[in-house]
C-alpha cells in the first residue's frame, strides 16, 4: 500500500474526530424531474493486493445498508500483485475514471468539493460516520436532472448461457436541450460471492468474499449511443452476451446507466441507473411431487405400474420410487402411492 494512502487515511480520521462535515455544495445543475432516480451508481476502484481496500468494502456495505438505492460495482486493478479479477476493460474503466490511490469511489460520476474519486476507507471506529457522510452527500450533492427513465428487460437461456438485455426509457421533452447528443448508455455485468485471496492490513486472507465484482460490459466500456425512435422521445438498446462457464448466473447482476458522454472527465454525471439480478430470470426448480414416479406432476395408476415394473426388473429402480424412504423399491411403495391417490397420506 502506498505510504500516501495511509497518510490520507490518518488525516481523514483526524478530520472526522475534530470537526463537523463540510457543507455540501451542488456541482451539477439542479432541476426538477418527473422520472425517478432508480439507483445511485457507486464505482469502487479496488484490488486484491490493496491492504486497506477491505476497509473501503465495509464502509460501502454500511452505505448500502442505509439505503436501498445503491448499486455498487467493484472495479479491480493491479496493486502490489496481479489481481485475478482485473480485466482489460476494468483497467480501461479505471484509467477513464482517473484514480491515483486505492480504495476510492466515484458516486454517480459527480465531483464533490472538486474531487471526482473519493477515498472510501477510514479507521474502523469511523466506518459509520463515513458511510453517513456519503449518504448525506448523495442526498445533497447529486443534482443531475433525471430526464430519462431506465427500464431493463432481460432473458437468460440456461442451455446456451446466452443473456439478452434490452434497456429502454422515455425521456422528457427538454432532454436534448439539456444534454445534447453527448449521452451514452453503459451496461455492466457484475458477480457476487466470489471467494478468493485478499490482502487485509498486511494479512493474506485466502477465503475473502468479493462482491459486486465487475466482470464485463455489454456495451463499449465508455458507453454506446442511445438508439432513438423517430421523435427522440424514447430510446431502446438491445444486446446479447454469452456468459463464461465459470460465472454463476445466480450470483450475477446487470447494471445499466445513462450518463453524459464527453471527451473530458470528470464531467460525466450519471443521469439514471437501474439494476437487475440475473437470478430473477432463472426458472425455479420444480419441487418433486411425492409418489409421482413418471414425472408428469400427478400421482395416478401409471405411477403404481412404474413401481411394479421396477420390482419385476423391467425398469431401473429410481430414487423417486422409494416413496417410504426405506431404501427399497417394494410393495410398501406401491401401497404408499395408492394411499396418496386416495388422499390418505
């Protein structure tokens, strides 16, 4: 860990103990809106080799517990060692956001007191205060007009592992005059519950749980242009992507956000953001019906015949046929199925 980062952490700790939070200043034009800001985007620059990054994780976890409008993305890059979650795109995003230390985060890509990337680690006794500080900042500092909606419709094919995502949204009549054509849509894919090593205050932890890990973008990492209808009152962008075999779809999320897209940084405020859990797209497993040996969802004479055929060696015994649970397929299971049919059990 760079000495400058440790010094900054200590200085921040001193500030939190000796003075109140500074007055928050709006840095983006404040304007009323008819659309809801679904989520606040928190882009967290982190690394497995960063000794103080677990502190940043804990602060941001507290922030997420305080509010239900946070979507976190942990963007991994190398520090002191090769980070197994670092990718070409995660490095490119880090370069675009221009960070000089870790752990830091951008909040809706909006500067606060001139700082675009903000330090998110602090001594543990000030975790709660730091999280509250960021929560207050989101309420007071984020003033980007919410002139566009963000709606995610998605489908997942478990056989092909293909994910299809369509992002649509209506916009207000003054969207073009406010933002012009310099607007983009970015879609991140993230994954939770990844168990891997992590440096933690000088201790090498083998089973650290990494959440919100950036995996890939479905758009260009800087964002794609919005695809408009004829009247430019609504956009609709659609993408497909095949998930890698090592990724678990039940732990993955789609993060879509509309944002300014200019040649210079940091003027790239997020206009609106939404997220969707891929697990919500998965077909839930069907609970087996006791006594249903044929698998047609009902218990009837066909199931009795199936068990008899297994007893006679005409069919291979199946686990479902052991209705009584005594590890045998016999006349007791036939009787049990008949009783289920008669409503006795």
